[in-house]
C-alpha cells in the first residue's frame, strides 16, 4: 500500500505484541518451550530466562546480551530444525493463546481502512510467524544479523525495536514510505512502561492490559486504558 496516495491523512494502528495482542510474553515462552523440547537445560536456562524477563519488566534489559542468549539454541540447531520447532511452538503455545478480543480489535482497524503495524521488542524469528497468524503484514521486530549462508549469528542487525528504538524504527518505516509523523494519524496499543517513548509520540496512545506503572501513568495523563484480557491474572 502506498500511503502517500490516500485522499485523507493515513491512519496507522500500531500494536505491541506481548501482553498486548497476546496474554503472554512470546519471547519468554519460547525459552520455556526450548526447555520442554530438550534444547536447553531446565535449571541453568530457566534461571537466566527468568532473570532476563525480570530485567525487561524493570526496564534494564541489555537486549544484545538477551538476544545472544535467546537465539543460541536456534542458531546451533539450524534452520530446518528451528522451523519445525517453531511450528510446534505455534500449535502448542501461541494459537491456543490467541483471543477473540484481540482478533476483533485487529479486524476493527482493518475494516476502518487503517494500516496495521506490529512493533515489538521480540526478535523476528519468534514473531514473524505470529504476525502472519494474526494477519498482520507489517512487522517491526528485533532484526537478527545473518552469516554468509543466511542463518542467524546471535547478534542484532541495526537498531533494536525497544524503548526509544521503537520510535527510531517507526520513523525509518515512515521514511521508507516518504512520510513523517505529521503526515499520519497514529494509534499505539501497548501494555508496558518500556513503550512510553512511542506512546508519547502518537496522537492516540492506548494503555492496553497495562502493567501497574503504565496504568498509573495513563490515568495521570488521560490516556485511554483498554483491558483486552480482563480475565488475565
């Protein structure tokens, strides 16, 4: 879609993924799944996976260290085994977690003619099949560097789509389409304080299933609050 050709100011619906469109953290769950299928040691990997998740929630995650850790088993197993494992992950973890409320929200923006973009701090290996399952064509995720054979190296390619990086990656996405922030009307759905930089940038910030700190900030600033999964613990 060439957004520049629209007769009206283009509308974008931006979505975080984890705990926003899904009632779970796909990155963390991939790690737990890796343990279950025998790709990682339960004690050592599980302990580090939880520690990285806690760092993310606290806003102090070193994303480069985390991506090296999180992609190591995938990198070592190779592309074919990784693809098969991810399909099993989709069947066992992701598809059962997709809720009608999330699909309805995406559908409402699609029917309104909005361009939908998923923008997530989780890497592209984990999230690309999820975006496809949700019917989202535009994905901005942590890009993974690749070797001469096209397989992942464990390093990050470019700016990680995390915290202020989400703003930078979104600006690059717009620039590729010869657009800037003033050329579009944006709504952004997110659950996390990590996404405050992008929430502050858009016209319509929506604190979605927000963590306690984001809920308090949204109430203070008068942002819309959406509890998409009211039964989520």
